[in-house]
């Protein structure tokens, strides 16, 4: 039985995101883990309208707050302890990480 850990990292700080992805790649190479990725998604641009006042009848607005979110995905095959260590690290507040673990059964094995 093998586990595949999919890591999705997102941030508005591209340099911080790429630095963490490089650290993960380096750790995986040192441990000899099978790593796929990083896979980059197109940047997502968001625009958030901002009102001048909290009162709902006031239509005055500041200029919209615009920001970009960058996403990278990696897969670690096997090496459960490495994946667990990476997912439990303290990342900067500017980087969001999600971990998804999938159990893969070998061919010809019954449940």
C-alpha cells in the first residue's frame, strides 16, 4: 500500500511561495522521495470593492483592492514521514498550504 500526498500551496507573495517550493524539492531530493511537480497554475487576479463608509445607503467607494494569488501543486509518492513533516511545518502567514492524502492499492490486491 502506497500513499500519495498532494500539496497545494497558494500565496500572493510569489517569491515566498517559490522559496518554500524549492525547500520542499530539496528535502524530497535529499530523502530520495519520488516528487512530481511543482505544477504551476495561471495566476488568479482578484478585485475587491471597498466602500468609504459602512452605512449601506452610502455609495461612495475607494478604488478597488486588487491582488494576485499564485498556486503550485506537488505530489509526494510514498515517504509518508517526509510528507507528514512537510505538511506540519510552520509556513509564513502569507503562504496557505493544503495536504490531501490518497491511499493507492497495488495491482492484483483485493480489499
